[in-house]
C-alpha cells in the first residue's frame, strides 16, 4: 500500500508539473514518470482479457467464489479481491482530472 501511495503521489506531482508547463507555455519535460497511470492501464489490460476470466474473481460474491474453489484458493482469492478493492478505492480518492479517463478505463476492464 505504501508503494501504491508513493506512485500516486509521484503521478499527482507529474500532473501538477504538466499543468504548470501548459499554463506558462513551456515544453513539458520528457522524463516525467506517470507510473500510477500506467498501473491503472495495466490492470485494465489484464482484467479486460476475457480468456483469463479474472473479472469473475473481482466481482464474484464470496459465497459463490467459495463454492468454486478449495479452501486455500478461496482464501487467496479473497485476499486478492480485498487488495484490488482497496486499490480501486484508493485510486478513485480525490482523482485529478487527467487520471479520470485511465481510472474509468480500469473500472471498465474490471
């Protein structure tokens, strides 16, 4: 969670730098990292791949998931569901406008 928060903070700073550059009419630095945005795009691509059926893991109710998996897999799945749910909530908190499209795209992939 701390690394995710760090990625988000660095991405927010990059967005502020881009906005400042546009406001001042200067070129945006080429070396700005936007890893948080890329992470959201990666999650979209991973979960949108229907052959993996990962979206079932995220959206399946706990009772339904339990009926399909053994106890150990169920616990692992539940942990993954919880982690992804927390990430989705964190990603959506105080969302700056430039992250809105990648966030919605990530949700669409889920």
